[in-house]
């Protein structure tokens, strides 16, 4: 499958987001919702991608599509930023990444309301609407940190608040757009410099992480080891290794048990 074919499938899937009369269902309280559009986009993607590249596994957010036993796996968040989507706010995107063994190989993240399409293939750079993108070179003190309190795990809200507060004092300012993949793509194109979230699912970060790496950025989990694209984990990201190290030090200070 070529990246052009994948882009065409993702654009077609995103047309389903134009549909205005979707239904909203609670998966687990007010914070964790799914719309009928999330399900429709995912169904469309799974069908078209399994026709285009037979024999792949799927790791998708909705409806228990979790089969990672194949050499190639599609990692899909049909809509990242569902709360925004359900309320008519534009920070929401379709995320599709192709994993080969333990590495992401190809990725597309598309924000239909802004018509911003990010894509990357391993070793071939990252692009926004076809033009190459690169992270910024801003130092930590002039960085914007995209972050969030853990909406599905409020038991971690206190430790996250401490981390975010300390990072805020050391950087320029904070942003919270409500879509992890959007935020990682913004980092990739130099709109922001830092990213922290305490616990994400693989479909939140897999596609966007390849885009960020190909744009020169760096990511890790909270213990400064590489991300695993089949498991949930915390995510730290930055425009360069030095800034990631500073962010990791803040996280470590608040997550290491005191002796
Ligand atoms: C969520 C968004 C949000 C992040 C949450 C994610 P969803 O994904 O990426 O920004 O803070 O942790 O779960 O539920 O909109 O697909
Ligand atoms: Ca998501
Ligand atoms: Ca989602």
C-alpha cells in the first residue's frame, strides 16, 4: 500500500464526520463517550484497509478490535478528540498508523475541519498538506507545553497537576486542545515544543509519534524508555533530546516514591 492510497482512504473516512445527526453514548460516565460517527469511521477504515492490504491485524479504539498477533498491524483512532467533535469544536482528527513488528512505518493524521493532513513514512520525513515540516528550535524556557489532566483516570489528577505546575514554571505557557494526536502533530510542525500526558492508549499516540519523529522530535514513556505501540502508557515528547530530558526530570521528581 502506498502512502497516497492511505491518504485517500483516510480522507474518505473523514467525510463521515460531516454527518450532523450522530448519536452520543457514554462508555464510562460523561468523560468517556463514543459517537455513532466514531464507530462508522472505524468500520469504514477497517473494511477498506483490510481490502487494500489483506492479512494485517487491527488495534482500534472502538468495539474491541484488538488483534496484534500479525507482522503488520493498523493502529487506529477513528476520531481523536471525540469530546471536541461531539460539541462542534474543531480539534479532532482521524489517526491511522501502520505498525511493522515493533515500529511504526506509515502514518496519517487528518483534521478535517482545518483541512490539515499530516503524514509520514519511516525515513522519508514528515509533511503537512504535502509540505515538509520540522520541529522548532525553541529552548525549554520559551516552550509551549501541550498537556492534559487524565480525564479517564482522575485518580492521577493530583500527581499530574504537580508535574504540570512545575513544568509551567519552567516553560513559556500551557495548551490543552483535547486531542493528543493533534497536539503531537502541532509539536512536529513547530507550533509547540513539549507534550506530557500521564496515560494514553496506543491509538492516541502511535500514528502521530511517527510524524513527530520524522519531523525531528523525540518521544518516550514516563520512564524515558521507548514507546510500546501495543500498550497504554504515559507519553513525553519534545522538539529535542535536551528538552525531553528536562521534562522527564520533572516527571521523575513527582513519580519517584520518596525514601
Ligand atoms: C483523548 C484525547 C485527549 C486526551 C485523552 C484521550 P479520545 O482521546 O486525545 O486529548 O487527553 O487522554 O483519550 O477519547 O478523544 O479519542
Ligand atoms: Ca484518542
Ligand atoms: Ca477516539
